[in-house]
C-alpha cells in the first residue's frame, strides 16, 4: 500500500531566499513529502508571492506563523510538520510556536541565534517529545556516511588527527544583498558570523564522522573586512576526547574559494579525505602507502551509504540529494521507522556552544578552554 505523502508547512523561504527553495526541493525529491502551506514572509503580500512561486493553494500562503498553525489545525488535510528556514533570530519563536501546537519541526542550522536560546529550545524539544531535526546538510552525503561507518569499524585505527576546512570568498568585500546582509548583522545572525554560518557545519561534520567529541578549543576569530562586527575568518585548534588533535579553519573572505568544505582524518592505521566539491569520491590512505579511491555507487559500500544513494556509480549526486537524505530520514522519524541519521537538538546545542565559546575565548584571549559537555 502506498504511503500518504507527509504535508509540510514552511516558515520563511520568501522572495529572495536561497535556502527556502532548497528545503522545498529536498523535501519533495523522494515524493514522501509535499509542501502544502507556508508563512513565507512577515509581509503578507510577499508571503502570497512566495506561495505562487511554490505553486501551493493561495489560501495556504499565510501572513504569519500563528495564522498558519491555527488554520492548518482546523483542516482535515493540515500540515504534519513545520520546516523553519528563517534567519537565526527567528528560529526559537518559530520552533516554540510549532511545538506548542503539537507539530514536529525540522529547522535550518544553527539551532538559534544565542546559546541561551538554544538551551531554551532544547528544554522545549525534550518536554514536547516530538520529532525534531536540524539540517546539517553535509551529514547527508553517501560517502560522508561511508566514512563514518569505516571509522566506526576501525578502518583507520585509533584517531590521531582531524583537519576540517571550510573556505568561502563571497563575503570578502562589503556585504550586499539579502543573503549577505543578515549574516553580518548581530541582531539577526547572533554572536557569530562565519563561525555560525559555516564553522558549525565543519564542527558537526568532524564529530559526525569521527564519532568523537571535542573537549577543548583554542580559538582565533577575526572580523577582517573593515567595519564588520561579526567574524568572517576563523581558526580553531581542537582537542578530542581520545586525545586526538585537530584544526578547524573556516573563512568567508578567502577570495576565489567557493564552497570548499573538506575533512581529513588520520589514524594509527590509515587516513581518509573527503571534499564537498568532489562529494562522490572518498580517498582512503593505508599505512603501506597504498591509496584507495572509493566512489559513490561502488559495490561493497556500507548500508548507510547505500541507503543514501539514488543512482548507480558514475551518476553524480550532490548537495540537493544530500539535503534530501535528511528529509527522507526525518520522514522516517515521523513514521516511527528505524534507520534515521538526521542530526537533532543534541548536535544543535553543541554547535551553539561552539559559537558562544569560540567567540568569547577569541575576544578575551583565553587560550585553551574546556568545551562544555
């Protein structure tokens, strides 16, 4: 029997949004979910305009979240969950309202604008007992999941060093346009700039693949572009719970860089390397000098990688498919099915602790500081 498609209501994603359409495409890719409603903008006319672009029923393009939650609750075909795709400062009120209405939530990262808000959100999620997920996109790539499985199986032996880099260059000059402007505004982005926008992605990826938690950091954050308040360039030394050393480098002023997220992990028996701009290749380095190239769709991939793949080898899958894997996992959560690897509030809280601690430690020149458990 065919399963009914889950009905999604979106908050944010109005005209000019980058991430809203990405959420919509990812959610609908596997035809398990359908966008049916939204409060796409705080401006009612712009919300209607977005509803037209998403081709939903005009009556379900609402002027605000409270109206959407109220009217959808009265419908027999009302929404099954809410996707929050707004700037960071609106995450907490949106999640709070949805959970209070008994609606599960999938939210864009980072969890909130501040650590205090994240702690409040964590308490709300725990009390509600409803499915909740965060879209740390890169954990959805098949070969990221393969790397995680191989590390867990001991293919590298004890982990000794982890290097995660995320260089971009799009904010190397004055921030112009909707997507740039809110990211450099503390009122909307929160205490962190680059560290909150892409640094948390790098941090989550390192912990996700290694299975190890960071226990100490040494942070050096800078606002390089003149007049900028929030950081746009980050260097953080890491110490992991097993004693492994690491480095997190994130920058949005690296001219010429596009979306260069990469992860290198070195253990006592071997190493691995994965790059987001070549996501269908995973390099495994063996202690005897041999390098093995693992490719998406290869025979012999583990169950998690196979489950996250849609096409045979040689047919590249990328960002949208990885994002869609998170939505497919979230659909499993909503249906009570096993096998979901989608990040949740625990990862969100650790990401917000990284932002808060890195900003304070760098500003106050604290050197090595303990990372909260």
